[in-house]
């Protein structure tokens, strides 16, 4: 069933394009990732509207596939999981001073402390709500982003343990994030592991009884067993895409891309040789041909960089986008392929039917598969397939 779009009224849910999400693929991918990290628990990362797949349905599918935890960057995403009735452990980590942490604690959501200021705010929220915050202390082991470097780590630890003694927090986790686990040779990963081990050692020496140490993203889950610790946090791989498409393509890892984006052909018409196509005429037909318009554009999250670059499947064949991607549509030069208005164009999918994948799109536009699926806009209905749909 198509989700009702925010700006639609009444019973009209029609849209000429859609993202079909295979929930069974998400569940199976989680199962596969559990096999990659058999001794660790698994947190399915569902930030970014579950990488564009739809937060709640994707979260439920991941849990059905064996995920123990869910991870959401933004607080509203974590709260939305609880509002949907999901009771699994949830961790959230991205917020600024003044964030509604009391709501997070009331919802029984684990919270990260990325900097010293956050500890004071978490303690205040625990006091206000009369709860004990379940805290994951973040150490920056080399990414150079969130978390405290080792120079302020000990101070963060002591403050956390002081708050724990007061009953305001329970120091549940020590965690960090990898910078380059997806690269050939994984530069810096062993250094990050060494810093992480030192951070954990100091925590234990200070008397912390940490339940979960966690460091690995998808790349770490798939390719760095030493980074698994107690819990792994895959994101992109849950959705069947590989963070390392060159060395570990998703079919080789045993992952199935869960999102297929398709649209119904709008106008199909003959065109003479020499016809300029779409804004700027950056494509010109070279022979008598057929042009077919696809009613999805950059307002739907189709990258404008896909102009004259990305492949689309029509009538069982892949053709390249002709000319510029517009706000609502783009054009294919389909030659003499037998196509008619209303037939499906598949932008990307699992690849099992000869269609391009999100990775093919990423390669075509010079990006990463993460962007391709995450940027499919809210205007595009998500249609769910599989158990639990
Ligand atoms: C996004 C994210 C992940 C998952 O990363 P993938 O590369 O998609 O597996 C894990 N941990 C944190 C902190 C993240 O922000």
C-alpha cells in the first residue's frame, strides 16, 4: 500500500513513480550481517528515514531479521520509533545544547554523550524526569568528528561515574566510529582500534561496568572482525548495499538491495535525427528514434548529475538518460525498443532482473550508493513488499 503523501488530500494517493521496498530483503540482510559478526549484538542503523526506505517499516523488518538494537542519529527519529510502538533498545546520538533530552529519557531511549557539555544536560534531564539515563560515552578514536579525544576522555569518564553514583546515569556503553574502514587496506583502522582499547581500559580502570563496547559500521562489520566488540552498527548494508563496492560487492557479501525505484512512462513519441532533448539540448538524437519521458525528477531526489549519465531499464534493456534531469521528469532515447506510455521504467533495483543498481547510479554520478537511496524524496510513495508489509 502506498503511504499517503503529506500534501495530498482525500483518498488520492496516485503517483506515477514509486520506491518499492522489499522488507524480506532487509530482514535477510540483517541475518547475513549477524553471520559476519556472530559474537556481537547487532544495531540496525535507521537514520535518514532508514536510508530512504521508510523508518518504521524498515526498523520492524530489521528486528524481524534479528537486529537487537536500533540506531537513529536524530532524536525525532528515535522518538518516532517509540511512538510506533517499537520497544527494542534504541540509541540516539546527534543533538545540540537545549535538545529535548527529557523526552528521550521518558521514552526509554539510550543517549550518547558526544562532548562534556552533553553530560550536564543529560544529568539535568534525568533529574527532571526522575529516570536514570542509559548513557553511551563517545570517544573520538580518529574520525575527528563527534566524541571526546583521549585528552578529555578521562575527565568525561570521571564525570559520568560521578553521575552514575548519584543515580542519574548508567554508563551502558563506550563507543566510537571508524573513519576509513571502507577503503582498500583500511588505513588507520588498527590505530583506531588501539585508541578504542585504551579508552575502554581507562573506563574499566576507573571502575566502569560497561555493557556494550561498539565501533563497527557496515564496513567494519563485513571486513574488520577485530572491530566487532560487543555490538556492531551496520547501516547501508542492512539495505543491501555495500560500503566497499569494489572489493566487497553486495552479491559477493550475500546482500540484496532492498529498494527499487520505478516510474510509469509518460510520453512516448517518435523524433527525427537532430532533435535536441530537454533543457539546454545537451543531448541531440543521432537518428530517427523514439523518446520516452520518465515522470521523476530532482524534486523526487533523482540527482541532476544523472543527466546524460545514469542507466535506466526499459523493455528489459538498459539505456542512458538523454539530456538533463528536470525537476519532475527526464527523457530516455529508447531507439527502436518497443515501449508504450504506462510501461515501467526501472531506475534501479536489486539487479536480479538485469536492472541497474543504486551502486550503478552512484558510479554514474560520481557519488556513493548512500546518497542515491537516501535522497529519494518524500514525494515518492514507498510501497512495501514482503512479510509485515
Ligand atoms: C551512519 C552510522 C553508522 C552506519 O554506517 P554505515 O556506513 O551506513 O554502515 C554507524 N554508526 C554511526 C555513528 C553512524 O553515524
